[in-house]
C-alpha cells in the first residue's frame, strides 16, 4: 500500500483508476505561525530625503523618522524594521518629494516687535533705539501687546520652518505662555535695562519678576526661561552681575547683546580700558550658559576668550547690514572653536522679518564679499549654523539641532515641487541659495504637528493679522 501525505488546506482530485494499488490519505496539520507583535509609534514620516545634520552629516534617501511622544526613536532608509513586530503608527506623513530636516533655530530675536515692523527704518542703531523704539515701547508695550505680537511672530516663524527661537523682551512670561500655546520651543529672556521698562520700572522689581518667571517654567519641555541683561551700554556692572547671579541660581541661560556696534566698542575702551568681551569676562559674566548676540567687534583675543568660556554667539546678518553695524567675523569665530548660530534679530528696524532661510543665504554671501573669497563661508556651514551649530550656540545640542535617536522630534518638511527647487545637484547649496522659507510645508515640534501642508494648526493666524492692523493705528496715534 502507498501512502500520500496531503495538507488539509488543499483539495486533490485523484483518479484511483490510474493508480496501482489502494491509497491511504493521512491529514497533516500545518505548523502554527507565531503571532506578530503590534509595535506602536505616535508618528511615522516616510519616503523623504533626510538631511540629518548628525555628526557624519548623513543624507538618507527614501528615509524615515519614527517618533514616540516628543522624541525621535528611529532614523533610517527604506522602511523601519521592528523585528517580528508590525509597525502601527498613530499618524503617518508621506514626505515623498520633500526634504526632511531638523527644525531651524532662530538664535536671537525680539518677537513682540512684529507690531513695530516698519515703524522707522534707515537710521543708525543708536538713533533707532533711543529716538524711536524706546519711546514707542514706553507708550505702547503692554502685556496684551506682547501677546498679540508673539502670536503674529509664531505664525511667521512656523511658516518659515523655525521650531526654536531665543527671545529678549518685556513681559516675557506672557511670551512664554503664547509660545507654549503655539507649540514652539523657546529660550525666552526677560530684559534687564537701567531705565524704567514697560513691565518692570526698577531693577529690584525686575529681579523679583524674573525669579518668579524662572521658577514657573523650570522643567518645562518647551520653555527655557532666562534673564536677559540687554547689553553693557544699557546695564551697569551691578545689573549685569545681578542678572547673571540669578540665572546661575536656577541653572538658566543668560541672553545678552555683545559687541554689536562700533560705539559700544569705543565706549568700552574709554570707560573700561578693554573690549566688551574682555569687560564681560573680567566681571564674571561669560560662561557656558551665555548666548551672546551679534559678536561683531571681537578681535583675536576676544575670540579665544569666547571659545575658552564656551559662550555661544549668534550672527544676525540682515540686522547688521540694515543698521550698517558691521560684519561679524564668523569664519574666524568658527575657526577659534566658538559655536555660532544664526538669528533674525527683531522684526522691526533691524530686519523686519523672521525668515531664517534668508539669513542662511545672506550669512554666506556677506562673508564671501567681505573676505573677497567665495570659499569664506560655504553652504553647508550656514545650514549648520541654522541647525546643529545654532543648537550649540544655545547650549541645547543634546536636545535639538539634528535628526538623531533620543533627540526631540523637531522636524520640518520642505517641498521640492516648485520651480526654484529644481534641478538639485547639491542639497546644502539648494537650502542656502535657492529654497525659501515659504517652501516649508510641514512643521513638527516635540512630536506635535503644528503646520501640515502649509496649514497652521496651533495659531489663529487671521486673528493675529487683524489685530496687527489695529495696533498700527494705535501706535501711529501715540507718536504724534
């Protein structure tokens, strides 16, 4: 007798007449398939070209990023492997035809000043501050003003791919509330200045306000509260040291303008016998918690000090050009080991917009023309300044600035289906010289989608625009 083993899932028609001898059928059960494990993630981004800005500056074609909570859990090419599991994302974004980058970092600005945009341009920095802006602020800046200006700025920055910004202004607690409501990440500095400010009329009141501000936001995942002594030309030594001491009591950053105009340099040499950087170092201000905006008038000794103290610098090319303040020696600062980021400065008088991609373009070209060398600051360098080096300047490189496992999920998608995006031979050159802030399509901050397909999801943009138009008439009337 012949025996045939036949799987039960198959039906076999056998013509017994064609076989020699009787047949016995034996049923054999199929081996059980092990169950697949469902692996959940909150967000999966696929099919894009990833510009990681990691230590190897990897660029991954057909890349993916997976996010759990506010953190990146995987980055790679193809489709994420989960062993014997099945990946089940709560939300998926198809980035086909787009670049995937870490969010841009605006290292220095004054966001409520969106409401002063275009108020008075084409004057020197000293005149602009003392004759126009300080008086306008005294008459108009209230907590409500600050809230609406911050909302307008949040819409503008998110649209341009900015996910983190460093701010210096008044009523900074209100700035923090609006920044968090918009889902943005902020290093937010309450300003110290040696004359009555719109919020705090004396330095003792400023210290009290700022200490409450620091306590309130300690440990917040998005908001890093900071004291912000304005500068050596508006703050006494005591004011500078009091603000720094308060910051260090709470392990907070210190934001300050440094060496931003020739008058500041000349006055410091006359009054202190040394440069602004050397003076700040002498009185104990500089350190690895300081973010110094501008750093234009810094000589070789200054650059060594900044590098030794691990102080971050933020280059603001539009502002420095518009006010004819000078040109920061960015190539020399970088060569000395100083972390240099990029900033727009305030959106009034010194720039008038918050588009960091424009700053990338200008930073590279400004260095080239001032050095008369097209190699002075290349495309990759300025993209670094807008991302990972910007994070280093803010002392936040362990959290943001690149797309790596364990870092915060601050991610932007830039569309390439526009005329100015093609053809693309070099990604860094395209980012620095061809693509625009308006090409940003989707923005994710801390794993939360705040703009998708150019639709803002966390800011009431029409209301902010309408309120800005209202404020124009109030401000004009106040200055007559």
